[in-house]
């Protein structure tokens, strides 16, 4: 008897359509909420490119298509973020944007809890000051 494979977070979230909503809402919050001014200042005025890159990254990070790797190679998250001074304040601003965006996207509680933990660990790993 064939075992049923577990669904990935990407699949549980709802695939590309819902992931795009999450990414767009995340950047909408970052670009409009004064509480995110520290991380907003690290980004270009036009968020089109970074939205697409983040969408591509999250797709693979969540177990979906590996778009980022196909386009840009290994993510090397820490190395890519080294030019930016990231401390606890910046980490917390980023998390505030992501957690607020996640609150606005319908998802199961278990998935939300899993993603909040995973995003916290990843954002905390980005700290370099």
C-alpha cells in the first residue's frame, strides 16, 4: 500500500495565489506602516523586484517550486543580508509585517504556528548587530 505524502507548507497555504497575497500584503504593510520605517529604509522605492524575489524564495522555502534557486542560485540568506545592519529592532519590524500579513490570510492554526516559529528563527538568524 502506498503511503500518502505529507503536504508541504506551500500546499497547505494554498500555492501560488495565496503565497502572492501574503508577499504583497507583507510589502504593503512594510511600505505603509511607520512602525516598519527601519526596514523600509533598507528597500528601494519600487518594490516590484523584491516582491518577485521574495515570492520566488518563499515558494521554495515552503516546499513549492524552487524558483529562486533556478533563477539566482542558492539563497545564501545571511550573506545576502550582510550589507544591512540587522539587529533585534529590524528583526522585530520584519516579523511585525509578516505576522500581520499572515493574520489577514486564511490558514489553519497549526500552519500559522509553524510558520511563525520558522519565520522567527530565520529572521533571528539574519541579525548581524
